[in-house]
């Protein structure tokens, strides 16, 4: 099986609707439960969009894509040649194969991609008897994957995806086979994220003080708490650091604010390990004055006893 992952630029500021691929990372595995036998990694020079979306601008290896000599048609041909006759694809969710097909259509390339794939995210969630929308970082931490790679590197994410999925049986993998969605017609108003967007909000202050936006969930034990302040980074994100009251491990909560085409304000939060690039981003943001959160008190219901 080929487990692959993509990094792309959604072209948020561009009328050309394309999730332009910047990196393809993949591993060949023997499934079920087998080892990684080979790997593939290609950085792709952006040629379509002139500006980067906030997510693309934060990619740890963006500079390598900007300096790359390979274009998308060449990279996709090299990837499929590396795959050989193996056309059993596995991805963490269905967005990657949809983006690959979208780029294939944009560049008018032969339609030689598989029609089905194994949704490793779906299979993993079913095996745990919980959500089928678990983030890859959560799954990697749950499986005890070593914290040695920055997230959102396509090859590293492909490795982490298989480290989680290799615990599954052949039946569990086969049960998560899905038909590839048609190539998307174009980007949506908001870029895809691992967690749902919250909002819309009337103002930045409303978003920063919202209980849902301030909610920090430990990816290891699931304990939840709410942060009390934010630091705004130069990259536009808002950061807060917290320690899980249950297991004691430190994490970083990052909040992204974005306006859609209708100028409505939305928020998306994500929890990261306090290490690597995320820790450096938090430490840089922490040099700015903190933005205290105003915790909203619950209103007393009418008729409730005042004691």
C-alpha cells in the first residue's frame, strides 16, 4: 500500500481556484501491520498562486518548495513511477486524493489515479470506537510516536499516518475503503482544517473571549480546560500555552482568525506539542503583551434559588 500526504496552498487570495500542491510525501508499506519499505518526497515549485494562505505560509518547509526546480506534472509523474503497480492508496482523510485529482485536472494530465482509497483516519477512529475525524497529531501522540518531526511536512505526516494505521487489522483497513470524490470545483470560502471552524463572530474580541475558542484539550488524556490569555504572533496567529492538569505535559493552543468572502469572522483552534517550530512560534509571540480573556459568567436562570 502507498500511504501519502500532501501540503498545498489553497490560493485564498487568488481568483484561480486550485489547491496548489507544494509537497508530495509517501511511504510504501506492507499491510496489515508491516514495515515501511521505501519512501518518496518531492518539493514542488509554486507556479499558480502569487500569495500564500495563512496555513501555507506557516509550513515548515515552504522555502524548500519555493526553491524547488520540479513542477507539478513532473512531480506527479515521478510519484506514480515510484508507486509502480501498487495502486492501493491510503490517506489520513479524503482531502489529499481530492486535491491530487484537482491538480491532475488543472494541468490536463492523464487520469491514471486510483478510484478508491483507504481512509486511515476513518479506520483508526472506528477501531477506537470514537470520532472518525481525529487529527493526525492526536493519533500519533496516542500511539506513542516519537516527537522528532515537525507536523505539516508531507513525508513526516505520511510516516505518522502509517505508525497509527499499522496497529489496525486487515479487516479494519478494508472496511474503510472509500470511493475517491470527484475533483473539487474550487476552494471553499474557508480552507480545510482538522477541526471545525467556529463562528461567525462580531469582532476579534468576541472570538478571543469565546469559551469554545479558549478550550484546550489534552491530546493524550482528553482533559479539557480553558486558557486565560493570548499572545499575538507576527504570523497572525494567537498563541497560549497550557499544562494538562491530568498528565502534566505542556502544550500550545493556537487560534487562527479568518474572514470569509462575506467578511464574516471565523476562528479555528488547534493543539500542538510544545516543541519544535510550534514552541519557537509561541516563544516569539510571548514577547508581545498578553491579551487577557474575559471569562463569561453563566446567567442565572429565572426562578433559580438565590440560597
